[in-house]
C-alpha cells in the first residue's frame, strides 16, 4: 500500500510542473494584457506600469519568478481587483463550494438510488423511461437548461429569484440571511445536479448490471439469502467500488466553480470571477486560479487512487 | 428402500430467446433417494444444469420458466412454491456448489463472513456463533489454519481451497441434498481427486444425497450410485452405475463410453460420435439423436421414443428396445 | 473520467480430455464403428440393409455470424437507438438539404422584418436583423454538426494513434505520451478553451477561418482521454491468447497492430459516437460565450446568445429556444445511438 501511494505521489510532481509550464505559457503568450484593456492609459503611463509590474521582462524569467512565488504560496497580484490573488480566491471560493457541495450530495444520492433501481429492473419499462430521462439530462447544453429554468420559474411563474446570491441591496443577517441564500441557491444547485446526475446514474447502472451477472451473486442466492441482502450487501458493495474513485475525482469540481451556471445565475463564485478575469485579461488571476485547479485535479486523482485501495482488498495487498 | 428426497416429474423448463423458444429441459423425470449419489451426465448444453436450477428456484433472473411438470422435494411441489418458501429451503435443505470456485465468492467480504451468512439466515445463529462454527467447518473440509483463513479474502486462496470452502458453505446447514454442478471441471486432476474424496467422506458423515452434474464419466464411475444420461433436454438412459458401464443400451451412451481413451488399449485414432448436437431451437418430433445414430430406423425419424424399463432399474429411451417395433420392422420389410 | 478497470478473476480453464464427442465428423469415408462388445454391427431386423451414413444435422447450420453482423442485428432490435438514428438522419437532411427549400437563404438584412414573432411566412419568426430564424437554424445546423464530426475525427485519429503507440510499444514512448496526456487532462478544459478563444478574437481571424480553428481546438483538446482509453484497451488485448498466437506465428508488427485495432474498434466506435455529442456541446458553449463561431456565420451556440439580452430573453423566446432544443435533441439522439452501439457491440448482454 505504501509503495502504491508513494509511486503515485512521485508522479504528481512532474505532472504539476508540466502543467504549470503549459498554463504559464498559454497565458503569457496571449497577445495583450491587462493594461491593454484599460483604455484610459496613455502609452507612456502604460509602459511605466508595465515596468513596474515586471511585465516587460523576458518570458522565461517571468515563468521562474512566477513559479518561485507560487511555490511559496504567493500567486501574484490581481491587477483588476487590486488584491492578492490568494485573497481574491478565498473571498469567492466558498460561494462556489456551497452550491457545488449541495449539488454533489443530491447528485450522488439520486444517481445511486436510480442507478440501482434501474439495474435491478433491467429491460422493464421503468428502465427505458429512466434511461431516456438520464439521456435528456446529459444532453442539455449547460447554459440552456439554466436559461429555461429561469424563464419558467423566475420570470414566468415568479416563484424563485432570477439570480445573485442575495436580494439586491439586502441587509439581512442571521436566519433571514440564510433563508435568502437558500432561496437563491435552489435553481443553480438544481441545474448543477441535473447536469451531472445523468452520467453518474449511467455509471452506477452499468456497474450494477455487470455485477449482478457475476457468479458470486448466484452463490449468494443459492445460499438462500434474502434478495435484499443479495442486492445490497453483495452486489451493490462491489458495484460501488469503482464509484469510490469517482468520488475522489469530484474534489476539483467542488472548488472550480461552474463557470457557465454561475454566469447565468449571477452567482458570486470563482466561476464568475474567472470569466471577469478573462474579459479583462487579468492573467495573474487566471494563471493562479488555473494552477490551483490543476493542483486540485491532481490531488483528487491521488485521493481516488487511495480510496480505491482502501475499498478493494485485492488492490491493497498487491 | 430409503425414502425419496427429490422427485422430478415430467419437468419442462423453457427459455425465451430472441431466436425462439429453447426447450432446455424437455420432459425429465427421475428421483433421488436419501443417501444416494445420482450423477446427471451429458454434453454441455443438454439441460443438466437447468434441471438443477429449476429445483433450486434460481431461474428468476433469467428468461427461463418452468412450463410443466412437478418437482417434489420432501413431499412438497417446489414449482408451486412462493419465492419466500423457495428461499427458505435454498441453502438449508438443498444447497449447491458451482463450477468456478475462483469467481463464486464475493471478493470484498471475508471467507468467514460469507460462510456465516446462511447460518445466520437459516439457523438464526448470532454472528459470533456463526463465525465460530465457520472456523469449525473450515477445519472439517481439511484446511489448516482455519482462523486465519476465515479472516482472509477469496483472492488469497487457491482454486482447490476455494472449492473446499464452497463445500463447507453448502454444508453448513446440513442439507438433505447437495447439488454439485461440475465441481471439479475447473480444477487440476490431483485436486479433483481430493475434492471427490472429500465429498464422499462428508456424504458418509452427514448422510446426505448428492446430485452430481458432470460430463466426465471418470468422475461418474468413482462417485455415483446411479446415473442419468441426458441429451437435448431429455433423459435417454437411466441405470445403476455398474449396469450402465457394463451394459450401456442407448447408442449415445455406447458412443460416450467408446470415446473414452482407456489406458490398456492403443488405437490408431480415438473414436468420436459423428455429427453434432442439434440446435435446441425448433426440434421436431423425432428422436433427437437420430441424425447421429448409426442404427437409425424410419420410426426414429418419425417419433420420439419413450423412456422404458428394460431391466430392473435400467431404463432406456430408444426404439431399438421397444417391443412392438419388431413387428413394424418386419412389416416394412415385407 | 475513467474508473480503474476491475479484475473479474477469470481463470483460463484447460479442460482435461472431454469424453463427449464434440468434434465434427471428419471429411473421410465413414466406417461403421464397432459396438462396445467388439462385434461388428449386425443389422437389426428391419434395419436398412446397409448402414446409413449419418446425415448432416437436420437443422440448418446457422449462418456464420461475424461479430459485426451480430452487432448489427442487435442494434436493429434496440428501438431507442433506431429512433435516434432516424432522428439524426432527419436532422442531417434538415440542415444540409433544408436550406435549399428556403427562400431566405441569403440572409439579407431586412429592417422591416426585425423581431417578428412566428408566422405563416416565417415559421420561427425573424431575428434582430430581419433574417428568417428557421433558415438560420438549418444553416447553423450545418456548422454545428460539421464542427462536431470533424473535431471528433481529429481527436479520434490523434488519440487512437497515440494510444496504440503507447500501448503497443510501451517503454519510453508510452511514458512520454502518458505524461503529456496527464498534463493536458489535469488542466481544466473550459478555461483553456475560453482563453484560446479570447486569443483568437484578439487576433481577429476572419469568421470563416474561425470555424476551422474551433474544430482543431476542440478536437485537439479531447485526445488525451481517447488515448488513455485506447491504450488501456491495447494493454489488455495484447495479453489475450490470440495475440500470443500471432506472436508465435511470427507475424509482423503491422499485422499484429491490425489485429489489435480490429478488436479495439468496438470501444472506439462507441467513444467516437459519444465524442461527437461532446464536441457539439463544447462548440455550443464556446459560441455562446462569443468565443467560438462568431456571427455572421450561424451556429446553434451563437444563436443562443440572443438569450443574453433581457428583452430577447423574456419577450422573444423564438430566438433562443429553437437552437437550444435543436442541440438538445441532436445530442440525445447521438447518446441513444452511442448507447445502443455499446450494447450491441458488447458481447456481455444476454437478451
């Protein structure tokens, strides 16, 4: 086990380095920078600022400066918000985390329940109906479903607020605040859930169908165990194994902010911040944030590998 | 005469497939008595496993269904039993072991856990009691270091050991009948001998009956008290083991016995029954073996022969042994 | 995301000599077998004078079934997949042939007809420049479908080649390719796409060339997961007995690769089909954000931009709902077909 994990951790390092290279160069080589988007600057002033921020130095040097800083935890300074990138992230990331985590819980619960149900009743018309529903959920363009829901529930029916995290100009605190946020959270969380529940359900269903056919399930039945036990204790436990790794891979999603959904609902999360940064060419923010996400992805992979070893005794003892 | 434990009466089990109805078991009748080892013999696909599955009620999750006949287990007809009733006798009064021990156990649960399950379920033992009994059982099937084994996982054991474990699990509730579906096919020959010895010993100790499903006549010769030969879903010959090997009546049985290479005899080429097993779909009303039989007659192409006793306890389904046929034949000649 | 493959514990079973005769009759003159008692066959009274040769089994020998024809038959039986295929065919006709029937194809700006709701002459109304929405929908379909397919082809080519190289030759080649794939997969896709899209906007590439660049982009960013998949398929296939046999026969690399590819083909086909769906969705996201296909070239994604203005969103749903629905239905259809293909090509299902 230790060997298994050490190897994996060692692989982390070159991957992260490679990724940092790619990230930096994509952003650095992009034409234009933040100062270009501020039209009020005169060319001389712009040149001055460039020198100040070190944007006129050769690329390779900038890379190493950036990397060096990043390793110390300093992701640079946002030119647009005039804040260190780290602080910026901290401000917005928890909003994203909020809807992402609610969506995660909902997605997994629904996916396991529906997937198992569908697998146990394979070929029935429940199964066909569910399959169709799942495909429908997977096929929506991400922004379209959001727009539709807003139109239906917020505009036409007026049941839910159109966007944002709180009502405009609201000063509420305490319980009223929580309620307000909850109200605003419903639509974005629903959209996020709908977008990811489809493929996860399919995954569980496929796993379950595979496992139910296996020999040991037949043995469990031959032992005269209750069907419920056979399905949940024997089949499901095996079917869930690969899903455990998926759980580890959800880690980056929790903090990455759903760019499109947040934009549509005007939710103040990192996704929105991301889009703003792109629009304003705030490359420091972009680089820092993307590196952060990459790091989370790699970490998530590691977590997934570890979880799998924990769950499946066959891997553990290799 | 020991009492009958199981009696199959004209069982018909059919499968619905995309290409048609497969009559996997097509009118099978036989009985198993207390303490008897009955061997069910035939090629792959002749319906032997399906017969056993029909008894165990394990057809639910397949496209198979019992369309006719009865299976009288301990007096009651299992065909009519509810799922709950069937579940109660499964694992308790009749249990089954399968062909591939390596994949027959749940890889994420320990051996002890899986062995304790049926005891907890059927004998209402507590978990602790059941686990202790499991260790005892592991010892009974001849595996050393029983406690360590009970805590280990299936992938850590060899095929032979796993099959012993399977046997232990099958016997934990002291069933009246053990069905062994090709228990040694997936094992090495030496391990095979050990497993068969074990089965014999346990049968003696527990006084139970065994339904041994196999295609290996060597195993039959070693283990069986009586033999039932199946072909294409029908019983074509049935006899005590000695009688079958000394006086095989049906051409198919004769072919089977002829095809076995024997140690004392050298031949240029091994014999094999010509032709192939017919497709199970769309079988007509003729003797199923007719197209491969070297003694096929006109009547064989027209009707199926019934299973008729030719001797005390030896029955055959073949027109060659039908009394009335001689008249038909001589009539045809003249 | 690919979950680690699970070892199902299949053992290779070597059957000790089976006593039952499953070997077909040899093509040689038939000689009557001796009976068990060693005597020759005595014709029984009434038996035919000379021993009959056993005829061929009375049933028809089933048509030799290649995996492809079996899969085709199973696919035909899957109603949802067939429905999906028919819908896709209809959508292709709609997009590529449809405009030929429309009187509005030039897309001329007609100020008098701005923002008209659906009517008899304009079934889906008109947009902000007076163009017929239905016609634009059809033309957009051409672009979106084209981008989807070309991107997929690109990613499959690159991904499959790299995956095969990595899986077959192993060693350094494998290492390099997989590291590159890892790096690309760790970096979140959408931000990169968006940024590159923004760069393209800055470089002011003309609207026509944009399409090709978008295709390249989407296609190129999808190769890592494909390469991974192909590689793991190759890795498991090369251990199979048939590859060992190929090796034992001394076959050349090229032939062995051919064997491998043919066996990996089913998975590849399924992934490629679903890849088109992904590509279409990616394109729509990019275009919606203004970073993919830009007007005046129509695409379903950029037609959806209409939803960005509050008025259009609330009052003129005919502008943005049709393209969204078009994407939705097309992608569902592709998913149904892909799923059907997966079921048909996978030998595991038993129905």
